[in-house]
């Protein structure tokens, strides 16, 4: 978990800053507003942000488009992107020019970084943007892009206010209400990277409502009344956020606002409309085919412009969109397509705001937008998401028989609602939901102009609220958090409520009624759950986990260390939890018999990087053996690797199979991990002889494969790494080979750094072997036959960077047909398939080799006359269809691959996966992995 953020500086003993600044770090546009507490107390002002608007031209604008552009070498003059406050010539820019120029060079522009910051399926701190960018640019992480946008704001402010630098002002930074805890921490980290450490957070829908309060500060009490429910509907370029605020009568007679519900995180907004319109236009342009990635990127950006014009107040009847030519067809090769206002209405208005009853459920279909890499909402219907939100939070009403919350008032916010057509259609649908029961129902609309500035202005207003001015919204956590505590009598999982939805930032919750037992020196795991629907559960209450209402999060894990693992014991602890000021959770264990305390950390790795997966299975319960059988197996292991060995290591596997009365490939995962634990305790015994080490390495890798899939596998892999450090005790060929097999088997559980450490000596050795075979020069450290497992290991290391994969793949292509490499031919083909695969086994999509490079590798396999059965598997993986236009080979290349597979009598399923896509069956999955997986585990 990220380090706990200290209490914001505006709450400490320092004097309040002169300025209170609100920053809206938006998906599409960012904005800044402020209050000068000395010159105009309480008066909100917008800060115009100087930015590059054209080459060598800087102008201030009310918003900063959230786009980042990196110039190609010699694309501009040296000072073209220089800003007034910069002392050096820049190679990149953010803002208006980045957005507008990026339309013409889409491979060099980054947008929607905020959506990536909340993307749980990638390493958000890894350099992966632009998702499919030019090969010569510096890729950046979502966190770094966000930090650069904020750094530009900071530099622009400081240039305008040199005596009052932004880093010394009270800053309120906005974020979606539905951001999870990890995205919140990463937002704070981006601000810190930009030099802004004096930051508090506010959710965007609340900020929008604060902006409305400021605008109507003279008469807001006449516009709302106690008992009303206000719906804040905030739809921007990347996300949809729904929030409910109840209007109540305070004890002093004054009106109070209570935020009572927040929706789930939805990556659904203006970007989705752009993609949908672009997809529609692509079909018209190509007659059902697909544009090139470069043409597609251009079309998406031009679709955004068309969407804004055609959904505006004075929309033309039709519009022509031009797509410029590229390559050899620059003259006369462009394409164009005409779209009518009726078509836009049908595709966008009816597609995203369809009619229907409030009971209409969400559709479960898969999102068709793969090419942007973002986890877009499966159902694009905003109306269905809103109705689901209102139904799921019906408990906030006093009426027991209510099927949904009926909002009395709505406040719209976000660029989506700049279109009066979209805004009007959503109002129509909400009225249609509730008028059958109440013909007099008429949704009240709160007036809120300058939607692009409202969130920043509301954030600045909130800064004043923190100083005791203005009207405060009482905002609690709006989510309930639980820890798993076993099962009920019917085998259903149960969970303890540790933070109820009423928890306030900074509040501590003591859970003294229950005692937990933690094992010293061994990892302990608490399954963690969250619900944005069950908002009335109390701290300490035990509930049954209903997957419709409660979803799982990455578990909390800790290890309480002792001097030796053999000293493991249990300690009794009680828990207390704390909600931090930035909206994250700390959980502490207090030992009952001493004053020792331990902080349980969130395992956020599964959400911020892809090399550690959250545990979601129940495989531990499968096939647990009788303790008497385990004792016998344990004795066999001790007799082989213990202090007084009596068994030869060569016969260990046979003995274990005979004792367990089942072949090793039928051993349940729970037994395999138990064998691993015993082997680690007996690790010194592997050093006794080369034979002992060979057997220990082989069995340890077999017992821990694939390095993930069961709770605590990441800890097990870490302990294995600490014990071996990638080295062997007996440096002979057989021991080295077995160590490579072990690391290949558990590669999915290794971190990126560990994979690089394992790979480096092999890369050097294979580079020497390649040179020796190709030129006859130099010396090789091992023979072609010894290289077999080295190739396979490198192919399985999916966290290696793309240039390294390309280098290894190039060596394989060179060596495929060489007679001297015949003994390793099959292993090289297998490795090439993994290196060029369109769908990684466990690695992130940003480390997939380009389609052009993969096509070159396919050609090499076709050309080689020495056919091997592994060639079929390799071709299938390299040409496999994913429906991501950036990963997929062209339709012609996939067709050629499918025909080649059919000509080579490959399994019928191989050609179908290449042509149509689909999942691998069990046998194919095991082939790709390299061997059978433990029973019950999936990749």
C-alpha cells in the first residue's frame, strides 16, 4: 500500500494560505479555480492557463485539454514547444496544441490518462502510454502523464503568482466519486510527483454541487427543500458518476445536505460516443472491413468533432468527414464519408440513452471496444446504468416498498451534457420512469452553467468550507468494507463489517468484541470485501457475502516475523480500522498479551501491476488429504533432505506417488503447496549433492507451478526467490537446467525485476551461441542441446520489455533452420510462439510484440523446411484473433496463417482461433503453458 498521506497542511499550525485553489484533473479537460482570501474574500475566480496553442505560440485558455504530445525528432524547431517559464526547449507539450496536432499524428498523443489511472488491469505506474504509440517515443505511465498535467498547472500558476507559489497554497484536487482506494492514492502520488503535496481530495459530483451552491448563494434555500432527493449526474469524457444527496432539516432549522449514495466506477462517457460513431463510420468507409491503426486513430478524433457539431443546438442536416490518405497514396488517395443528423441520433442518442422501464436490467454483453485497452462498461446504455443505480439504493428512502429512488431534483455536470439534446433525452427518460405512478411528477432541474469549469470552482468553494465558510455537504464513506471470517453452516462466505458507510475521514473504528488469531512467521490473509449498496451495516456486524451486493477486493496480507520459521506460533489480536483523509483504509492488529501492533497493508499490487493477481479462487479446499497420509509424505521428504537422510533423491518421486496412492499429476493444489512448504524448510538439504539439488529444484517447481492462483502464492514465490536468488549450489549442467525449469514453471509469480535477473545471464549466453552458430566466431558457454530449457524459460518471461523480446525472437528466427540447432528446434518454436503471442498467458497487454514484428516471425516459420509440431502451436498463438486492431495481424495475414495450419493438418480449433478468436481448450492451454497445470487451476 502506498505510504499513508499525512494530514493536509491546511489543518496544521501554519497560517492559512492566501489562495484556496481548486483543480479539476479531468479526463478530457482540466481546469483551475481559486479564491483570493485577501483581495476578494469568498469570490470564486477561474484561472486561465497559458499553453501552447500552435508552434511557437502561447495563449491562455480557460481549460487545459488533458492531452500530452511528444514531438518526433526534428518535427519542430527547437523552441517550438517552449513555454514562457521554461529555461529549456521542450520535446513535449500538454494542452490545446497536444490535442489538436495529435489529430494529425495520433501515434504520438496520449489522452484519457485519468481513465488509465483507474484501470485495474494494467500496471498504472508502468510506461505504457500511448497504448499503441510510435516506436521512437518515450512511453509514459498514467501516473506520470497525470503528474505532467499538474506540473504544467503548477508552473503556469507560479509564473502568474511568483510570491504565492501553488505548492504553498491550500489545494483541493477533484476525482470521480467512484474511484477506488488505489486510484485515489495514485492521484495523490501524481500530485506529489508534480510538487503539490499540500492537497486534499473531493469527489467531482460533490464539487459540482458546491459550484451550484456558490452560484445560487443568495437564494439556494428557496430552490430546494427538506425531504428532497437530489441526483447529481456527472458524465464527462471518460466516466459516468452518479451521486444522491438528501436534503434534511437540521436541528437549528437550517437546511442540510447529506451525500447518501455513490455509484460504481463506470468507464463510460464521451469517449465511448466517439468510438461508437467512429465504428459506424468505419463500416461505411470500408464496407465491413477495418481501417489501419493510424487511420482509425484519426477517424476517432474526427468523430469527436462530428459528435459535438451534430449534437449541438444548431446542428447541420448532414456532415462530410474526410480521412486523409497515407503512405504511397498521399495524392488523391483520401477517403470521405457523409453522415446525417438522423444517423447520429440513431447511433448515439438511441444507443446511449435508450428508452425502457426503470426495471430494465443491464445487458451482460462484452464491450466491443478492445483497441483502446480500457475496461469500458459492457453495457453502453447510460439510462440502464442510472436506473440500476436508483434501484440498488432504494434503501435510502423511508418507504419500505419503494423499488427505486425517485429523484426530485437533478444537477447535471460534465461535458456530455453540453449537448442540450443529450440532456433533454435523459430528462425525458427519468420522467417516463416515475410518471406512471405519479402523473404529476416533474423532475426539477438545477441550473448549472459553465459545465467545463464547475468542478474546479466547486473544489475551490470546498476549500473555503474547510475554513468554516459556506455550506457543507455531510459526506460519509458511502461504501461499507468487510473482512472475510469464514463460512456459515451452509458453506456461504461470511464477512465482518470493519468500516461502515457512515465512517468519516480520519475516524477510527474499534472492533474489540472479536479476537483473531495470527500465526507468527507465516503469512496470514484476510479476504476483503466492499459494498456500495449495503450502507446500513454496523461495525462489528457479521453478514453473509451476497455477490450481487458485495464484491471482493484484493486481500489484506501480512507476515508477523519470528527468528526462525520453526518457531511459528499463534498470537491473539484485536483489530481497529481507520479511514484516512485521502479515503484509504488502514487496519491494525493489536496483540492482546503485549503492546505490539502490526499494520495490515492492502495488497494493492494486483490492482497497480499485472504480475501479481488477486486471489479469487477456493482451490485450497479441493482434495485435502488425510493427515496420516501427509505425515507419511512429510517423513519421505525429511528422509531425503533432512539432517540424517536415509533415502536416495533419485527415488523420491516414485516413493511419494506410492505413499499418496496417486500419480503426481493428480495431486491436489493444497497438497502441492504443502510439499513446497516442507521443501523450503528442508532447503539446506539440497546442497548435499548434485543429485539432491536436482530433485529439490524439480519438485519445488512442480509443487509451486504456475506461481499464482492460490492465496499466498506471491509470498511463496518470494520465499523461493530469497532461498535461491536465481543461483544453484552445484554449478553443473543438470542443476542449471533444473533451475531454469523451476523458474519457467513459476514465471507468472515472479516480479519484473526478478524476471530480468533470471533472464540476463541466459541472454548473454544465447547471444554468444547465436554468434557462434551464425559466424563461427567467439565461444559459447553451452551447447545447442543444453540451450533447450534456456529458450523455453526466456519464452515464458512475459514481463520482459518488448525490445528484449524482439532481440530473442530475432535469434530464434536466425537459428530455426540451422542443422546444429536441431536438438533445440522444438523448444525454439515454442518460445517464439510465447514471445509473439497476441494473448499473453499472464503478462500485460502493453508488453505484446507489435503485429508487424509478429508477422515477420510467422514468415520465418513458414519458410523453414524443418517442420516441428510446435510450429503449429506457435503460428496459432502469433496469429490468434483478439479483435484489438493494434494487436491483431491483418485479415490477410490471419487468413494465410489459417490456411497454412489447415495445410499442415493442425487441430481444427487452431485455424478457428486464428480466423474467429475464442478460448483455448484444456489441452491447448497446457501446451501453451508448457505442461499440465495443477488440477482446478486456470491461467
